[in-house]
C-alpha cells in the first residue's frame, strides 16, 4: 500500500467497557499489518477504570478523557479533529479484530476510487454473520411499521419482506450497501471534509445512519467487505436490567430515528412514525392486562411493559417535533 504520513486513524469511544476495550486494543495492535496507524480512545467518563487501564497497558494510545459522557457522535468528532490518517475508522470497544481486517479495509479504499467508506464483516460470538439489524437499508415508514412494532416477528419470517426493507446481500461477496454500522466504519478523510463530521444532535443512535446518508447523497459509494472479519459482541455499553435505563435508551433511539426522517426532508413521515409507535404501544396495554389476569407469574413483566410503553407515549409520542 502506498505510504502517507498516516494511513489509518482508529477511533474507539468507550464507556464502562474496560475488559472489552482491553481485548479490542490488543487485537488492533496484533493484527494491523503494513500500515502507519494511530489509535485514539475517547473515554466518556467511565467509572470502571478504563482510562487507567489504557494509560497503564497501552501508553501509545492517544487517550482523550472526557469529564462527562459526551455521547458517541461528539466523542468521535473530538478524535476526528485530531486525527492524521488518510482513513478514519470508527470502532466499537466490544469488537475483536481478526488478522489483517483493518489493513484489508484500508487497502480496499486505496484501490477503489469510487468508494467513500467501507464496513467489515461483523460476526456474532457463535461465528454467524451479523446482518439483520446492522446492514439494513435507509429507514422508511413501512419499514418501521413492519420491523419496529408487534408485526416484527411475522415480518422477519417472510423472506421477501426482509429483502425489501433490509439489506439483501451475499455475506461472502463485496457489495454496495446503504449503511454499515458505526460499530466498524472506515471513511476517507477527504470525504469527511466534504460531508462533515457526525451530527452531534444524534448523541448515540442513528448518527451513523445520518452520516452514511450524507455520504450517499454526495455521490459516494459505501461497501461491505467480507475480507475484513471481526467479532462483535454488540451493545455492551447498553446492557442493563434497569427498566429506567432501557426506557431512556429507547427514547434516545426513537428520537434519533425521528431526526433522520426530518433531516432527510420527510417531516410528514416523522409524524407518521410517531403515530405508528403510539398505536403499537397502546395495543399492548389491554393485551398485557389480559395476560397479567390469567398468568400470575407474568405480572411483574406486565408492569414493566406498562411502564415502558407509557414512557414511550408520554415522553415521545405526545411531545412536539425536534
């Protein structure tokens, strides 16, 4: 690969995932071949000793320590502003990089002038490929109706529906895609100069969708590269049994989805989105009331369902637009 001052800037945003982060960093240093690279870790005020671990075990990492949780978009932008690489790789801390995966991504962007960005092949812990829920098409109202509501279990069983609204792809072939996940997304630095950095109005979810949409709108092409294989545990910063936390993460996600519709010039569809999820939440109340009446063992779950869906209705569906 033709040398530049810095080939790749790897950016990892971390929040309380110390052990995953440690494994991720070790895998990066152990598998990146034939590249000049730098690694940034932006720690969003973790309380588990993540920053101390990085300072102790990986002194070569460029560590940015935030005093509060700045969110995914702002934290990545902090590192992007300081990055020197020809290519910028956003990488989640709950990823283990396999041999030459990052090198293969950089070499792909080097030899494909039409490519603006590339995503890797993400694997589940059992070795299966993560496709559904990650490599999906840009969101539409019909996609929301089928896959974000009580219809999802039926819709996912119908092959042609999955292919119509989610990414239809052969996971063994290089192919063009709409939106590889921000968990692992390499973008040319020149493209970032054209389309801008991540929109910080999306603090956690859907900022990668917005970024990919802007790249595609600018005429750029985004690819999936199966020769870049990585293990992805998925959502480790968001694992919790606390209903309140789950409610807040869902609210943040729905607000992000709403913003995608608004930013892409579909304000009416943003309103329809709220109506769909309002009705989906409403129908769960009588359904779970019946379940709780006949199944005493499910009453605690019914209470959680009521609490969750009332929060979605009262704190988002019935609120004004962004």
